[in-house]
C-alpha cells in the first residue's frame, strides 16, 4: 500500500430526484441485512455500508462523506464510524454544480493524501476492488487508477478506452452508443491529481454564469488531466458488477438481490 495516508471520499450531494420521494437519504436506503452473529439478530444494511466495507478491506480507515445541507440523517446513522471500525468525518458541500465541486470541498483535508473515491449509492463487486486498484497504483505509480466494470449501457456511464498495458487513453462520458465495453466506477489518485482538480475548478468558480452551465462530470476532468500528460491506469474487473440504486430499475434489482449486495 501507499506510504501516504489513504482517505476515502464519498460524495453525497445528490437530490435523488429519479427515485423521489424518499423518506431518507438514498445513501441510507436498506439493501439486504447485516449479521450480528445470531440467526435471530439480523439488521438492515444500508447501501453505503457496502462501499465503506470495501474501503476498510483495503486498509482505508478514514473517510469523509461530503453532504448537501439537510442530509443530516447520514452522520446521525454512521456517527463517528465506530460500527465499521473506521474514522468518519462529514463535510458540507458548497457549490451544487456536480461531483467535481463536491470533491473539491475536501481539498484542505486530503491534499497530501492518496484519495479513494467511491459513490455511496452504488453496489459493486468484487469485494477486494479497492485492494486491487491501490495495488495497481503502487505498481505503476500512476497519478490516477480507475476501477473498470463491464456495462452494456454506455449512455449511463463514463466509458474508458485503454491499451494492453492498462494505460487509459480516453474517457467518454455517457455516449449514446459506444464500441467500448468498460465503464469506470471507482478511483484512487495521488495528490498531483487532487491539485489538478482544485486548480481546474478555480476559473469555473469565478464564472458568474456557473449556475447556468451544464454540470461537468469528474470523468471530463480526468480526461483533461490525461491530455496534460497525467498517467492514468485501469484496473479491469472482467467479472465485476456495478449497480446504481439511484435509478428505479436498478433499485428494484438491488432490493431483490438483497444480502449479496449486487
């Protein structure tokens, strides 16, 4: 693992419009159950718990949720992270214009760390995905490593083109059609990309018309870094699965699959 501290980031600024109304934040939607060691003592397991477990398996013991104001049920549920034997903190997002701005809210806290990014409303396999992504970062010394999952729905994903060495050449966000077969779903990156992201957003934040512009996907900024010469690698999970509970059909599928997580 990295000599630097590894910190998880979980952006949780969305409004869950596609599955509204909900009685709670979508990151706390129960999917399956957790076993407390007794067949009569099973408790609901929320979707973001699965992500935190995968981070913890990779030795990540500190993570920040980055919240939209009002989503106080998330810190109320996880509190300090003791239920996962992790140290959890909570940051409040500022500009509500997409994931890059949400992530940049953590800049003062993670600027010298390796960042592990996961989305708290996603269920994915394999269980050791972050272990493998971090191992590739160590082996290749890449600035960014993307965890790739197979998909037949390119219009919903950031599709990735990469060469035989795993070097990422192109990221295309939500193309209506694509000959590419893999989307990225998790990532780790070094302080070099954290700084690049921060500086990329500075002129955008100064734009008085920012609220009228389309949201910029984080994949577009990773692509901009590739164009600037950053080394981006792919860790491909050929048999991996990836399920976004923020869409109605996938939420139904996740609830049906239950305990297995995906």
